[in-house]
């Protein structure tokens, strides 16, 4: 099913301020919070939907990409099923604060009893830069990258225990992984379930630690990760790979790997959104007489015709020779900016030839009103 518009989800206009977004999010989150709607799958989905919408629109960078490209522009933030419940509850801690009456309702932002049994602490996200050439951006690329990070301990399988007999049932929660808590709020008494502080919600306690990981359930190591990067990405865009970050403590869920795209400058071409610009330098004779000339493109050399009488600053266009859109809305063009090369030093014979032409009628500048400057031509091209 297609995702709903994030502004529609939160019930705000596209010009809504951050305070309006937060106020609307609070209202929806309270209405559909799982503790107020136990065993209600529809309410839980609406709760997640609102959290995902707020996570995007509350970020200036993500909101700008969303306003421009829609859901495809923030695909990295919501691929793989969107935010998990632990991430969502963390957002509540940031929004309501520990001193707010809402904090007890939402388990101090920690997720309370909604954390699945057997899970430890979630691993942190990793951020890495990925360098991309224009050729990579044009074609899309699969990169294999070695990442140093925390990985699950193979000795204890992530449990942190020395052996099976080293794991006992928690006496505080009797193995349930949570305890019930009654809090007084301005709405009256509310009963919530929170993670057992003794076993961190796992229902088990370790009495003897694994010798390899010292009870953490993870060790520092290295993993080779295959990354599929789509064509059309831009400098500074962030992509996300769910579950490829640091391993969690004591078998907790793995964090995400966040990829920041960094463009490698091309030796000949410059990027302007999805268009590519090439600065072509020609001598005076070729510009006056016309010629055919090879120019580089992102997909190889092509031959173009330079008309006789070409003026400095003329812009030639190679349609569809630019970069693809990230949303598959077609490709940009390659713009060729013509520069007339003036020699810095001349031989006596060259000077003699030019002196003979200096006063010729055809060599006297005679611009017409139709001859526009570079910026006027660029403005006409994009309008």
C-alpha cells in the first residue's frame, strides 16, 4: 500500500512550523499509543506512521528533500519497514522530557514493556562517507566496503553468558521481562508496563560472563558490506542500511549504517543538478570557419559540429547526456560552453597576418540585440 503524505498523516499544512508539527505529533501519539490501545494493530500502525512522519518533517534536511522529491527523497530513512518501536519511544523522550507528565505515560521514553523479551540494548548507528565518481552516479554502483565495528560474539551467540547454565530466570520479574507500574498523570492513574531494571527486559540474568566478550555479547571486529547505491544520488545525501551498524549489547538489535555520499570531482565535467557542463576551448580560426570536434561526455567521447561564426559564450546542448534523476524522472543534459582561446604570445609571422586583418570589415565587432551574454543564455535555457 502506498505511503500517505506525511503532512496529511500529522494533519498540518506544508508551511507548518516545528512547534505545530510537535503539537500535532503529541496529540496523535497520545491517541494511538500502544499502552492506551492494547492489542490494537491498527492503532499501533497509526502510531508508527505518525512517528515516521514526524521523524522526517522535524529535520530541516529531510523535510527539504521530502518537499522536493516526496517519499523517494527520504527513502533511506524509511526503507525496510520504517522506524522500529524502540526508535519511536526514544523520540518521545526527546519530545516530552523526563519532567513532563507524559514521560511516565510513555515509560520515560525507554519503550517500557513494549520492548521484546530477550532483546538487550540496541547497537549504535554507524556513519561512513562513500566516495562516488560522476560515472558511478550516472550508472549506479555496488561497492564492497570493509567496516570496523562491533559484531556479535560467536562464542556465546550474543547472549554474553559463559554457557547455558550461566543464565538464570530473573527473580525481580519472574522471567516476564517487565514490571507493571501505576503513574499519576493529569489524566488520572495510568497503568503501564516498563522494562525490568534488573534484567533490562530480557527476563534472564547472567551469573557468569562469556570469556570472549566479557558479557557484552559482542566484540570489536570487521565486516565486509556490499552496498547498492542507485544512480542519480547527490553530494551530501544520506542513505540508510538497516541492521548494518554496531551489534547490540547482549543480543540486542543491530544499529543502522548511514551512508553519506561524497562526489569526486571529474577532470572535465562539472555538475549542476542533473546537468553536466563542459568548458570547450577553441581557437579563433575554428570558431570563424566552423569545424567538427570531439568532446567528452559521461559515457564517452562524441563528435559535435561547431558552426561557422560561433561566438564566445555560446552554449551547445547535448540532450539526455546528463545524469539520471534519483526518482527515475529522466536525465539531464550536457551543456557545452564555448570559449574562444586567445594566444598569449605570437610569432612575427602570426603578428603580420593578424595586423593585416585588424582593420578588415568582418573583424570589427558588430553585436546585435539578439546576441546575449552567458547568464542571459543560461536563464533562457532553464526558463
